C-alpha cells in the first residue's frame, strides 16, 4: 500500500496528505480504486513524466487528440507563468491589450492565441533578414505594445520542447525528427521554436477538440453554472470567477453550463460573511466533453430534459 511505503520514510507526510495524494491519482485514473492502489496503464505513462499529474494527462491527451501545439503551450504556461503582464498603474491598458487576444470564453485559448501571434511576429521578423539586434528590439517592442513578457514566452517555448522530448522518450509520440530539446542559449537570446510533428497537430485549430484535451487533463476540476441561481458550484463548493479571468462578469453570456479551471484561490475578507473561492484560470466547455471524458457523472432525466451531475 502507498501509505505504508510513505509512512516508513525518514520524514513521512501526514496521513491526510497521503490520502489526498492517493485520491488525486485515483481521480485522474492513474491508480486503481480496487483497494490495491496499483498503477493503471495511464498511470504507468504518467509515472514517466516529471510533471503535475493533471499537466501530464493533459499533454498525453493532446497527443491522442492530435492538438499537441496548443496543449503543450497551455501546459507550459500553467506550469510556469502567464505570458501576459499587468504593470502597476497600467492595469486598464494591460486588460484592453489582453482582451484583443480573447477567444471563445477561455483563459487557456486566450494565452494560446497570444502565443501564436507572438510566434508569427517572430517568424515574420526573422524572414525579413534584419540584424540580430534589430530582431531583438522588434520583439521587445511587440511585447511592450501588447503587454506580453518576452522572457516568459521564451521559457514557455523552451518548456514545450522539453515536454515534446518527454513524450518522444516514452514512445508516446513517434517522429524521425530530433526535437533538439537541449538547444537553448540564453546568452545569444535566440528563440528556438518547438517543432510539433504535423500528424500530432491535425486538430490544433478545433476548439472542441482542444477543450476536450483540457477537460481530460484537468478533471475533476469542473464547475457547473446554475443559471436560475446564477451560482457556480463544484459539488458542495461554491466558486466565483476571478477578476483576472476573461470570463469575469460574463456569466450570463455563457452558452454552456460547464466550466473547467486549473487552480482555485481563497480570498479572506473580514467584511464578508464567508470566504470566497475563486477559479484562477477557467474556460467554458461543452457538455459533450464532460459526458465523454468525466469519470464519475450521473445523467438524470428531469421533465424530458437530461441533467448532468458531476
């Protein structure tokens, strides 16, 4: 049993921490729920990926669903930092700049769109045969005008190459090309773009497919929007959309009753009756993705309408 092994460690975690870890692994279907806590086939793949299990499952499904470029980009951003910056005193300008990249009620896809435009701008500038110093200056000006972090975007690119290398090393992605994951020279300030094999990127522009890969990876971090009460809940926990989200203040415009999120933060306010729990990064997803990829749902027929309970 996992608890026995961890309990024998020199500095063992608490039993509650062990139980929470086991529950998380079972929720993502990495461990069996038969009491033996054995690795599943998915768990065997995840054990070879030195990343958070949700991020690991997300990039595996990105390869399976052939939308690897957006998923690797989003996974790298979630593991590191957002490419967007919000300087003090320029918050409104930064918010307006980020809104230009907004796509389909999704913080995740908004990040990816900003990344794609940054990459296209870089390739266009590189093909213009300008000097290296002019290229660097042009990219910095582009990021400044759009409130993006060049440093964060370069790190996201580097992490994408590392993730791709991991997928290749475990045999999950087949390619004859060398991803060149170790070629990164900060001193030269060169951007080494991650080259995704085309066969694993056929559906990169399909929002439903990308959302499906995100749902598979982030489950059970799914929330339900209750239109009658205008509340967002995950089981018994009431959630709010964080003010930094592209969906903030737009609940009534959502076309679906389901959202996915990456992290939650609690805001303690002495002026409020209770603490508020915010979803930090979130996106609206179709119910079909929940039905197909959630592992524990109930579908009930209520007055000739189907009700999905997560």
